[in-house]
């Protein structure tokens, strides 16, 4: 077995365990891979400010945030792939029309802050202290929050799979629509911006072929990276849709059982 040149891993539900922390086994395995010359890339839906304490555990080649919209590469200015300001209002209008939900709210992640309108129901795990601004309506939201690295759509009453189907049909090729498991929460990025696309850009710059990449993930927003990489590992504890045989993904042990670390150990032992 040939050692990969790049290992890309999601965080929540993948590298992180039940406590939201990196286990000693996962930390040791990835750092051993780095010592062996492998580039390790974190690829997450989280914003940059919520990844710094985890990325500090590794000498990461890059930290890709916001589902591919924001990438930090050591020694360089961040790479930002935001939604065009002129398109943001159109996306909101189309998505709102496709989801006639009285409790529909919108939020914007800029990369440095998070803003939402008055109808957005804040996730249970997010403290109001982490909100940069609450605006009266979406017009005010889009005026105040810039750049739009990621548009979030929150519904109190519509299951996320139904939200996804409706929004995807409404926006078509204008944007990238996905979700990462949050109940009633959609994530919208600029057209063509996803985890796999940004990972591909980085690997092209490094001269790394997709066959030399191993990727780990657990949710639909990881699919682009898992299917682009030469070896994509869906976490056994993740979204059942990723375990469909037709996708051709490998299966890593549960994130609660150090699945990333166990696979990386096998890769290192077989090299």
C-alpha cells in the first residue's frame, strides 16, 4: 500500500469524538503521518474562528472552512470564495419562495463573523455571544454582512432533507446547496464552491493527483471531497446516505472509536 500524499479530514462527526475533542489516538496518528511527509488538511463547515484550537494540534498544510469558501494556507493570505453580492438577494428570494415556512430565517457567515435576521432560530449549541449582529430582516442582513462566505437557511418546521430538495430545485446552478446534519439547517455557497473543489485546487497547486489523496467525512457536505479523493472514507457513524454501495466509498470505523486514527495507522503500517 502506498502512503497518500494528502489526508483531508472533516471535524465534527469525523475527527472529533463525543466530547467534541480530538482523541489522543487521532492526534498521534495524524501527527505521525505529517512526520512521514503527508500533508494533512482540515476540511470543515466550521468558520475559521472555530477551528483554530483544533488546527493548532497539527502542522496543517491547509485549513479549509465554510465548506470550501475559506482556506488558510501557511505563509499566504487566506483564500476566499464568496457568493457574489449581487446574487445573494436573488438566492434568498428563490429559497424563500421554495420554502413557504413562517419560521424561515437566514444567516450569513463572513469568515470573521456571523450575522442573522430576526427570524433565524439560533442553534442550541451556539452562544448569542458568538453572533456579530442580529438584523431586522434579510435586506438589512445582506447589507450588513459582507462578504457572504456562506448563506445559512434555518427552518423550525421543515425537515432538512425536504429543505434541501426544495432549495436545490429553486436555485439550480446559481449556488451550491448542502447540509451537514443540523436539524432544519441548509448551507449555501457560491456556485462550484464545496469541500472537494477547494481540496482539488490545493492539490493541483501542490502537484498532488487525486489518486494520492485520502479523505474522511460523515455528512452530505463531505460528499464532494470523498468522491473526488482517490480513497474516500465515510464514517460508519455518519449519514447513512454516504454508505450507499453505489457511491463506492470505503467505510471507516465510527468517530466515537477513533476511526480516522485507526485507518491512518493502517496506512502508515502498510506503506
